[in-house]
C-alpha cells in the first residue's frame, strides 16, 4: 500500500549519519528514541545511534520528509501509521505489533486511552483498514494494559 501524498521525487532526499551512543545520549534524547533530525536548507539530515535496520531508516525517512504537522492526536497516529506502512513496502497489511508501537508513542506523548483508541481507529480507517468489533475491543484492553503499566513506573 503506497502512502497517500508521499511523492519521494518532490522532497529532498534525507542524508543519514550515525552517532556513538555517548554522543547520541549527550543530545538529551532518551534511550528509546530512534533518530534525531535536523532541517538545514539543503534538506533533512537524520542521525541514528549506531547502525539502524533498513526498516528503521525508512521509517525515519518518512518522518523527515513528511510535511504534515501533527498537532492533534489523530494527526500523530496517522503519521506514525503511515511511517510504519512506508517502512515495510513488501507487506500488504499493518501488523498488530506495529499498531501497539504507535500506542506506546502516544502514551509517551501524554494521551489518554480513549483518545488513543479513537485516533488510531480513525487513522486506520483513513488508510483503508477497518477494525471489527472484536479487534477494536482487544485493542482497547491492550491500550489500557500498556497505559496502566506505564503509569505505574
């Protein structure tokens, strides 16, 4: 599935680099972050800690070249799901695990479970994936479990 609105020819190609763990962490990024992006005039520059997988590089390339701003939870969920979809071009569907990674990112941003579920559901619907009642229920309880475990830390 090709991501809507993404035309790789119209945007500058990102440059990549890697940093040592010490340098990466000295920039104030947490151990869970994947990359840091800078936007000079020549185009985006993405720096990773160590050597990332191709999937990670593609995921971060999508974020670096995305021109949409995600000021809303729906926008955040939609961009994350598009990045996941873009980073796995050979797959025809999103995995449930990928969706749970988006849940973790949204919890990290401070969103509550109900807002996360509705944002992800709307974003998946925009992308052509419909959740049946059972899958939506399972997702709700997984979101609650992840949310509760994060709040106990």
